[in-house]
């Protein structure tokens, strides 16, 4: 049931993102094609995601979770993966800060102008590995296309 709810939250949040922030995803003004940065898109998505997460999961069990963008910490150290240059900074995570016991969701985003998700899929696999350090329960890549109908959420499993 939990994954089903998380998927609903993600799709609702994406719907809000496209509805309210289409301008940073794709816009064309005076014959010029324009968009905001991936980071600005993920930030806006994160706002909608957090609001929807709190509405969906109201029990005490979920109060411990934080939703963070570009979170680079592993308790008191830098978040790293073996053979991952410059550390490992997931785009969006749902976790309990200060430990790795309650890492719930990790998401990696790409956009229509930079859509190669190969490295992101490898990163997600390492982050959800039950024998690894982080042990996120669920992981997915999210491709932000120009139109909501073409967006893609790909759930990664081992």
C-alpha cells in the first residue's frame, strides 16, 4: 500500500508542477525556446511533493520523514558511493535525517534537454541496494518532458 500511495503523490506533484510551473519546464517567447534549470524544476516539484506527502501520510509513523533536495550528507559524513566521482547527491530524497534506518524514497530527475538517465539508474540501484549503506526502500528516475502527458517515472528494482 505504501508504494501505491507514494506513486500517487509523485504523479499528483508532477501534475501540479506542469500546471503551475510550466514556464520553467518549457516556454517559447518571441521565437526563442526557453526553460529553467533542472535544480529549479526539482525544487518546485519538491514543494508540491512535500505538501502532498503530508496530506497523504498523516500518521505519527511518517512525522519523522524529511524531504530534501540535493542532500549530500550521510549522518556526519559526505554521502558517497564507491567509484562515484564527487560524492553522491540525490536530486530528491525522503528520509529520516541523521541515520540510514528510514530511507524511504530516492528520485533522480532529468529534463527534456538532457535526458540521458543511464548514470541515474545506476545510482538509484546502488542507493536501494539492501546490502549497501543507504538502503532506500524505493527509487525511481523521473524524466521531465515538455508536456505532462509525455513525462516518465521509471521505478528501479534490483
